[in-house]
C-alpha cells in the first residue's frame, strides 16, 4: 500500500514505498500520481505521468507505459503491458487467468495498445499455450462497458466493442471493425476490417470485411455503405465493393464462381483484393 498521495519521483532503479506490513516497489517510476489506497507490487513498472486511482491493484509483472490512467478499482495482473495514453475506467480486470480449463498457469501475456479507452467492468484475459501465449489489442480502440475479450484474441487498431460485446477465445478482429452491443463471436472466428456487427448478433463464421453482418445466427446484408462513407472511402472503391458483394450474395453463383467473376471484373482495387483474400484464407467459412 502506497502511503501518501503525491507526485512521486525516483531514479531509473525505482523507489521503495513502505507502509508496514506491506513493502511494495514500483520500478522505473519517474513521475506518477498514486492514490494511497492503491496496492502496487514491488516488480511493477510505472511510466511517466501515470495516474493510479483508489483501490487499484497492480501485479508484479505489469508495465504501465507513459500517461496511462487507471481511474479506480482496477485490477491489472499477469505479464501485462498497457500502452501509452490508455485510460482504464473503474472495475476493469486486465491480464488475469483465462476462463479456459486447459490453462495451466503458463506465463502468457496481455498487451494493450496506445490511446485505448477501456470502460467500466471490461475483462481482458491473458493468452494460453494453445493460442500463441498472447492476448492483444491495437491502438485507439474503444471497449465499452462490460465487453469481454477472451484468451488469445487479437484486436487491430481502431476496433470498437459496444456494451457487453463478447469474444470467445482465439478471435481476430481486424482494423476499424465494430462489434455491436450484446453480440457474441464464436471461438476461432475472424471479423474483417471495417466490418460492422449489429447488436445482439451471434457470429459463428468469419464476418466479411467492409460488410454489415447482423442476426442470430448472423447473416451478411452487403456493404457497410454508411461506415465506408464515414471513413472517407472514394466513390470508386464503394462502387467496386458494391459490385463484389452483389456477386457474392445476390447472384446465382456459388462462392468459388463469384470469386472468379470478381477477380475477372474488378481489378486494381485494394479493398476488393482484400475481400477476396479474406474469403480464400477462411478456415471456418464466411457469413453470407
């Protein structure tokens, strides 16, 4: 328990805080605002200008990089790194053991990128030996209240998970995808870049990039036109993707035939090429 609330300064070797019967050490603290009720393990590393709020608990192998803000009642444990400028709201749990009976205590990791917002009651669990030993988010993500990121999930940059959105283990969410409130994504599924998963959806196959996917079980309703316009995609790209989705979803062609037509008709459009590659690389099949 850190005694006294103040701007704390120390050398690179760290500073000891003593408040009997507890001895805790925060390595590499240079300046930090730490509430007196926070409990910080002696091995934790705290960067510049961090704020650690009341009743937060920081484990031995945790690293908070510069400008991280933990509001209050946050629990950060395991081999966990939280990137610069990330803000963590009350009652968040990051880096604790996964809800996986196969987990045997291996020293897996959790990495949270830069400038993320992790809202109230979010849970992010560490990885496992069966999934690459890593759970990770990219930069500039928003995880709304009660969202859950399970073991071995990998999130890209700019991902939004709305309230109580839930990822099972080993899920990949690509850049700028949006997972709607109370939706669930099955283990080992992927959600493509710029995809939009509607609220209360259940996704059991790979959700196509740039697409609007909604329902229980989810179906694909074509291009996420609104999202594409908001992101500033050109009319030419949107028109090409519309044509690609028409061939995939509305023609009488099967998926293989549709992909051949897309490759014949639409050339030199990176987003269409990405869509085709996503489908070809799918191991679970795609939502249509």
